[in-house]
């Protein structure tokens, strides 16, 4: 199981052929309490870097970009009723959507945990 | 409560517990004051035989709180006393230009010829009102050096929408409707990308330079045959004048795009810089900011849009035209691009107030106001920057000064806590967490309205708060506000579980707590 990060603080955790996408612990701390998450639809396709979701916190609204190109296979419906899961468990129950990468080599261009840790200091 | 036809109470109403803290009452909701068994005026019982409503008579209760006139009036007056307003104290909310609303404006707006005018009156009876609109238009076009103005937009964001609609219409008329991208720098107002997205454009963001301004090279790199234009806020939300704005305008025009300028910060340059000289194609002007008409509850906003020669043919209806000795409103044109964007002609009361402000200042006075606004912001910057952290350091600011939260590092106090503590000192907080280009932003705009004494008191308070935070008195901040009618509100719960409608059981239960 590998988790990769973008410079925009999304993570993608590969579980077999499917990547689970959410935002990092650091990102949710910076955003503050999340009050709303707008998710993509299952079946939507994105190019890497496309706007795939929106999170709204008490401070700001921010776009969530697709970390890799691919097709959405599932979205986390639980966030509609409980957006705070992104704060309490960003890497677990607070995931946002699952994507089937169309070009798995794009994953290589993302940061591993150590590189991401260095980015956020 | 029952009352007679003159509106005086005739019986005791429902007893409601009102906790009174000195002169600041804890005000219950209207429904908790009145009851549904009575109405404001009790009419005598009348005998009606057969009604003639043809079955359309009301069958259910109106579900309104029954209040007497004095009860209703006191409710709103008490609520108004819980509010912080520019009339009560300094309101340094960045990018909002909370300047004093001169009383002379109000006096003029209440002249019956303006206050009682109706949009459907015959044009021959409203020549004075049309002359006000014409004169206001002339001032706005002169101050901006532009070819046309649409007065009718009812807010800044509405004006933005109109300006971008005009750009879209102009490009479609040229057969260039395929341009689907709008460039928006990070330091733009938040409404800019929203406006572009609302019109179906996709937004391409331009990063800010390390000094907080927009790099013309970054704009050039983002331009292309798919770009409809740029939406630039100048001065920007970092409180900085864009030094390369003319080069940016030239580059955008050379690539076939248009330049929308967000004029929300026009107060910094009014009478000093004409945006038309910078190459703008459209810009809204918030009369409720720059031209001292009230924000929000004191009256509606107004966001006239000035347009360049290229966009003038795409102005919305209606527009004013000379007709002999008088003026007429042109309300129909064959093949016009946009039609109307409001039902009538915009906010007449705001036109009167804004023109009053212009005429009472004169051109030189407006320039002086802009310079004083910039001077005041730089005074605050100079007094605070040794203690507060100015992310774009050395350069002077325009009408507002931006600090980040690095001076709070390690104190356990956040920008939000700091702002709440400012309430306890009698000041409305500054704009927080905006712009997003700096961490924990505090954006302070004093406007020209504040005296040196008020600026000094504000700076003294800011410095004292900063030293309290650094001395470890975090409790003063994290539990603030202590002295406001309401303590720290649970913004998260309010956003996640908004209660938008009063429900009897819940309302009564909470009132009894």
C-alpha cells in the first residue's frame, strides 16, 4: 500500500488498482473545521490536476484536484452528513473519492511521505 | 397582546423572560415575545353571512407572532443596539471600505422628489431624477476615463457579472465565443472566480509573486487563443497597486482578451488614477464603498459598471439619452445584446447619496480622500510593523495593510482569536484569513474617515494585544469576546447544522434554558 502526495496537499493511496483520494492531515489543519464537501459523480473522468471536489471550511473554500488522471469509481457519501470526518480522520473515514488511474505512471511523479513531509516542514 | 385601534395595549401579553445585562438586553426572537392568539390590532367581531371568497378563504392559521407596534419597534431597536456599525465605532474591515456615510447624503436622499419617485412615473415628471443619473454617470466616466456606464447593477458582484456578460457578448459578436478561460490572480477578490464560473468560464489561476503583486510574465504564459480575458483587482487584496498593470492590459489585449478590473478598491485611487488610462475594459464601482452610501442594512448596495469603447455597444438597457431639452430612458433597442439586468433602473436612493458625496467633495476633494485613505493605512502599517509581521514588508501599501500571523507563532493564539479579542476593545475586527496568499491574514482598512486619535487608539490596542498574546495570556484570546452580547459562536455547528426556521417546541425549549 503506497500513499503519494501532491503539492496541493491531496493524497492518493493505492489499494490494488484503485486509488483512494483525500487531503492530508496538514491540509485539514490549515483549513480548519470543514463544513461542506462537494464530491464528483461516480463515472466522471478527470485529467491530472482537474478540479474534482470542493471543500468548504469556516475559513475558506478550496478546490481538490485530481492527483492523477482517471475515472471516479466511488465517492464517500458519508461526508454529506458528516463533513467533519475530513478533520477527524483525513486518511481514513474522511477519504473523498476513489479513482481508477488511466495512467499509473503518473503516480511516480507524486511525492512520497518523506518528500511531502519535507515540503510542509 | 391585544391592543386597540390606535395600537395601545389593552391586555397583558405573554410573559417572556428577558435577561437584562445593564443596557444590553438579551433579545428573544419575535415569536418568543408575541403569541399567535392575538394580532397587532384587534378588530371587533363582525357578523358575516355568506363570504364571497369563492372558496379561497384562508383555512389555516397565519402563524405570525402577534405583537403590538411598540413591541415590534422595541424588538428591532434593541437588536440594532447589539450590532456593531460604522456609526458606533471604527470598522477596519479590509477591502470593504467602511467609510463614514455623511448625513448630508441622507438629507438629500430624503428630498421628496427623490424619495417618493416611482419607476413607472411618466418620464416628464422625473426629469430631476434623470438629471441626477446623468450627472452621476458623467462623474463616474470622468473619474475612470471610460466611454459608457451602466448604473443599474445592484451590488459589486452583480456589476462583475454584467461586465463579464458584456465581454462574453463582445467576443461572441466577433465570432470568438470559443474563448472559455478567464485568468484570475490569487490576489483577486473571491467574487471574481465565482463570476467567471457562473458564466460558464473555467478559471486559470495566476500565482502571486513574492512581493504580493502579479507578474506580467506569468500572465503572458497563461494567455492563449482560449482565453477570454483577465479579472484583476487593482489595488489588489494585499493592499498593493499592481505596478505592471499597463503591461498586463497590453498583453491581454494583444492576445485578443478583455481586461475586467475589480473596482472594489477604487477608494485608494479615486481622483488620482483613471483606470481607463491603465487599459481596463470594464470595472464595477461599489457606490457603497467608495462613494459613501450605506452597506447592507442601511440601504441597498449599488455597483455601476464603466465600459471601454470596445464594450460600450454591449451595455445593458435602460440607458439615458438627451431628447431636446430633457432626458429620456431608452428601454428598447433593436438587436441589443444584453437587455435588462434589473427590473427597473437601479438604486435611485444610492445615486442621490453618491452624487451628493461627489459634489460635496469636488474633484480635488475626492483625490484628497483617496490620499488620506492611503496615508491612514500607511500610518497603521508604520506603527505596527515592528511588532506585526507584514509579509510584503518594505513597500508602502495603498488603502489597506496586510499582516500575516507569524507574529503569533508559538503563542497558541490564532488570527481568529486575535480578531475576537479586538471586539472586547470596542473595534470591529479586521478582515481575517483573506487574501489566501498569506497565512492567517489580517487585512486592515481604516479609510480616510478616522482621525489621528482614533488611529492611535487602534494601534495602541493592537500593540497591547500583541504583547498580551506573546506574554502567554492566551485565555484572553481563546475565550474572547468576553464583553460582547454573545460570546464565541460555534461557527462550525452553525455551518454544519444551520437552523433556518424557528420551530415552536425547539424555540420555546431553548428560550427556557
